[in-house]
């Protein structure tokens, strides 16, 4: 808008006085013009043109910079695995980050127009823009932390998950040395069969005393009962002494209160029970000749949440943090555009019987199209050079999977001492940005003409 | 009126009291500083007339020239307490010679930092370089100047041949190792070991027994900071050095044998005994890969009887992180040397070496001083520091843990080896998400794939060694 106005101001006097001025151009005015342009040209030349030119030259030189390497650096660009991952991720970024940000911005802008506290809401959504990328990166590093006690993303996820599936009391319990138990389908089963009138010992280890379920008591040796299978399931580990007496109940060892025990015959459960507070249990005569199984449900590991920053999810996770920052920017621009949309058109549509969705879809969005295009394209340019977030958020083990071109450029140039390849990446990035910039310039020109 | 008066008075009160608090704090600080410099001052006197009260440190062992009015700059990457302690050593040098020494804080990688300083025509006089590769680079670029005869004499008197050789490039002495790191230590939570009835192991098999006992007691045995690749390379180096021996270690470091060598296979298989058991590593492989080194240390020493892990492997510098927890080093947090996998227990070390960048009498004198036991003793007393200097009395270290680590380091004689990944080209041994770091992270995730890991290591090594040299 302002540039259009400026052009107008500059253009109007130029047209009528054009022919007259051309006559007077005898040198003095041209030198004056050059003189005035010089500072800008020098600055642009030194800070923009020269570095681009030098990068271009450097990209054809070898690693040490003293010999010509031809297109080797560019060939590396498309054969190096790291760069290929970076390229792939860049495409994901360019496709998703600007569109999601713009879409969210549009929704926020349209909705905030209708609520009383719209400005306050806008302020809150816009606030992340005031934070530096670095700080935002550190914040999201914490948000995505694996430990549910630290990372809010996993805290929510685990909270939701655990309200549907609870973890068990003995996640790490396992048979100790020379145990009669074998592992079976995530649980454990006795090697031999059990018989009525005899007792069975089910020793396990790996549960710390203060992790025992509440109400667990010192384990007791089971008494044989005629017509019943009896036994004890307990933690066969004496604190400070190791196992104590192997496979036998020692005084300070605790029973596995609430451990589920099943008697299995030919793959069918014939009887089941739960261990008492002292770890003892009793099974009816039906269990005679069966094997005893401690089913997997006893040992279910506590749910540890999602690997947000693991190799699979790291790029979407980082894009999420980007959207958090830039949706506010999109919202503000779109809201400004929305303010310029003539109310009468919306009113007319409503009078004609369109519902709100139709008004939004058929009137608001088409009218906003130029603004949406500007926002998306601006964000695209922004996203192509994304670096900070990807540098900070992923841990070292998955930085490779989150790699983007700008980060790869940095790594090649500064930590691997490959300035040739780094320059080639820089030139390649420039080539990628040029079409988007051309589109933006053209659109601006069209706007000016209108 | 009344109220305004009071109003005017009340804001004054706090400033007064805070000023007084500041004053007392300053006084306390001064007193502390005096106490700290006390020994230094005594030492200073001892060099010219009578012996100081401090018996151990009496009499300087090194003669330094008079350097009144000269000024020196020393660059190193140290920060925080390390920097503060090192400045005390520099102050002592200033006292003995009259030279003015300024510490220049540098950024990592220091070689790039020096490059920009040299390009700007203002190199520091002396720099402390953390890798042998950096020393070689500095010599190749003609930045480093050879050490003078005084410094060499000091080196041959106080250092084992191995440490002297590390500072040589092309047979010429360019660097004097001032600070060493012992990277062959396993820290453990004493309470966990006591509960499990486990003993400090001397051999790998005993380590596995202890780990099993810890696991049976209900605590995960190991904490691995897998998000940082260098902790994993250190694991590998210790196992490899002990199992394959120092000669093979050197060959692998030079890449004259391939990573597909059977000895590498054996070492990886041994490592998989720990890495391959999901329940032996805190959080499993995926959890470990998201745990950075500082967290991997602190999680072994927080949580009372139930920490996330019982043991954590890393160098002496882990005590900085332990100090952030409530655990007390020496009682709650204990340490044992990395157990022997093969014939001899490994000693993998790191270290910072002093290099002269601007040849002058003062710069040479400073390196001579740093190579003397006098300098090392001052910093040893302040803690958090190990010296490769064998003339430093073990009694100079402030506690048993430090003494144990220093003893292991010095008693290894010439059988210690410098961190292999620090000797490798940076693209292979020093870049997050690349080369050896990444390959071992993948191995931690999939410890069954020994052959595939070897192939990847060899491919990356070939590329890095080929282009790097």
C-alpha cells in the first residue's frame, strides 16, 4: 500500500516532465543520482551481492578452497544421506508449517471478531511472537520432555492414557537365579505341575520394598492343605543381603499382595486367585496337575507416554512449536485484512439466506484470498530458512532425523569443515527461495497496478 | 504530614539494611579471599626468603625469570569454578614473576576461536587446547611455537613418556598437558549398592553380577546419557582398550585397522550385554537416547532409595553434575575404576594442553610454570581438577574420591590412552547426529545388529579420515 503510494508520488511528476528532463540529462544529474545511490549500492554490494557471489564461487571449490572441484559439491548434495533427509524434511516443513499456521490464523481471526474479549485473546495468541526462536526452542524442549513429571505434552498424554488402562503393581518383577518359573507370554509359568496337598513357591525378584503395593506384609510360608493347592508368591530378595536363602522365605522378605495367579491346564485357565497380603494363596482341587501362571497383567509396565522427540515424531513436534509461534502472526495479518472486508457483502449474503458456514466459505475466504496468499508465501520463505528450532529442540540422537537444509549447512560448514558443500547448500537454498520471491514480487506489482 | 513523613522514611530503611547486608557480605568475601590467597602469599615469600608455614608447598620447584611489566594473555574454554581456580594459578605466576596475566575466555571449538584471533592479528600468548588433533592443526597452520628448553626439562622431569608424546607433533614438543580427565570411572549410588548387597567390581563379569544384584533389588542398574553421542563413544573406548589392548586401540584410532575388525565386533558384543538388556538401562534404549549427559548423572543420585538408576559411567567431570543433587560425593556417590574386560583395566583420558602461540620469554615461562608441580598443586587443592603431572603429591587432592581418580590416572603410566573420538576427525568423532556418535546411538537402539553397526562405522570412518587428512 505505502509503496504503491510512493510510486505514485514519484511517478506523477515524472510523466509530464519526462521529455524535458531527458534533455537536461547532460551528466550533472546522473552523477548526482549516482552519488545519492552510492551508499545504498555499497552496502547492498558488500552485504548481499558479494557474499552471494563468493558463496557461488566457493561452492565450486574443494574442501580446502584452493582447487577447482567442478560439480562435486553439488553431486554430494544429492547423494549424501544427511542432505537427502534434510531435503525431505524441508519439503514437509514447507508444505505443512505455513498452511497449518495460516489455517489456524484464519480461524482465530474470524472467531476473535465475534467475541467480546477478542483483543485480549489476540494479544495472548500473538504473544509467542515476542519470544525469540531460541527461547521458544528451549521451552518446547521441556514441553516435549519424555518424563511425564517434566514434559507437559507427555503429562497430558499419560494422564489420559492411565485413566483408561492402569499400570500394574509389579512392572519389573522377574525370576531370580534358579527360579522354578519360566517366562511365558509376558508373564511367568511354573516349569512343573502342581498338586493338591503340597505347597508351591513362586519366588520373584526386582521389586523394591518401598515400591510394594500398600498392605504388603512379610511373606509367610504356606501350609499344605488336603484337597487344595497352596503356596506363596513373594519378593525373594533381602535388602542389603541379596537373595538371602534362595527360593525360601526369609523373615524380612515381603509377599506380593494382590498378585494374580492362574492354574493352567492344556492352555485353559481352570482356576485363579489372588495372593493375600503375606503372599500366600490357595487354589481349589481343580488346579491339581496344572501349571501355575502369573499372567502378564501383573507385570504391565507403567505407560511412558509418546516419544515426541524420537525419530518418528520429531519433525511434526518441531513444526508444532513453529505453529505455536507463527499462528499469531498469521492471525494479526488476516484480522487486518478482515477489517477491510466490506460488511455489506456479508450482510447481503446473510439476508439472502446463507448460513454462517456458507458466508465464511463463499464470501469471507474469497475476499481474504490475497491476504491469505501473502501470509502463506511470507511464511514459506520463513520456513525455508528454519534453523533455530531444529537446532535446539531435538536431542542429539534424533537431530539427524529432524535435519533441515539450513541446519545441514551449518553442520557442514562449521563442525565438519566442509565449506564447499556448505556453500553448495546455500546456493541451492537460494534457488529454492527465488521462485517464491518472484511470485511475491509479481503479486506486489499486480497490486500496485490495481 | 505524618503519613508522608513515614512514607518517605520507609523506603529508606530497606536500602540501608541492604547496604549493610552487602557490606557484611563483602567483608565475608574478603575474609574468604584472604584465607584462600593466604597459602599463595606464603608461597610467594618462601621463594625469596624464609620457608612458609604451609609445609607441603614450601619452596618452589621451578625457577622462573623476572618478568616485571610484561603482560600475557591465556585463552581457554573453561568457565565457572574451573576458570576461577585457574585464575588463582595465573595469579601465583604473576606474583612470582611480576608479569600481568589475563585470562581470555574462548568458545568451543577453540581452534576456530583462535583462528579468528590470529586472523585479527591479536593471538593470545598461550592457549589451552583440548584435543591432540587441535594441537596438530595449530602446528600445521604454523600457529604453535615449539617449547623452549626450560619447559622441556620440566616436562621430562614430571611427566610420563605417554603424556609427553601426546604434546609432540613430528617429534617436536609443542604442548604441555596441564589438566587431565579420567574417563574410566563408574559412579554409583552407595545406598543402592548397599541395599542390593553389591560389591565394587574389579572385572567385567563382576560388574555384570553387581548389575544383576542391583536389578534384582528393584533398581535399574545403569543410566546412559545416549542423547549425547560422546558418552557412548567413551563406553566403547573403555571396553575396547581393555579388551583389545593399547596397540589395537592406537591402530583403530589411526584407522589403520578397519572398524570391521573382529576386535570391534567383540567389543560391541560385550557392550551389548548391558546395552542390549532393556531392563539394565534406565528408560530402556529409547529413554536413554533422550537423556542428556547431565540428566543421566543426576537421575542416578536423586530419588532416595529409588533412583532411576544405580550406576552411571563417565569421567571425573561427572562430579560437577552430582554436586547439583543432594548426594554427597564420597558418601552417597562413590566411584570405582572401569572394570577390566580383558587383561588390564582401561584408563581412557582426556586433557588440556598449553601451547605457545606468541613466542616470548614470558609465554615460555608460563608454560614452564604450568608444567611444574607447583601450578598443578595449587589447582589440585581447590578441587575438581586432575593433573597428569606425576610429581604432584596425592595428598594435594582435597578428598578421597579425587585422590582415587588421580591415582588411577598416574599409576596407568604409559598404558593410558587418549580419548579415541577426540583423536578422530571431527566429522567422525565429534559431530552430533553424525559419524561414530550417531552409529553408536543406532547401536544402542538396536544392539543385535553388530555387523551392521560395524559396516556403518567403517563407512563413516573411511569418509571422514579420507577427506579430513
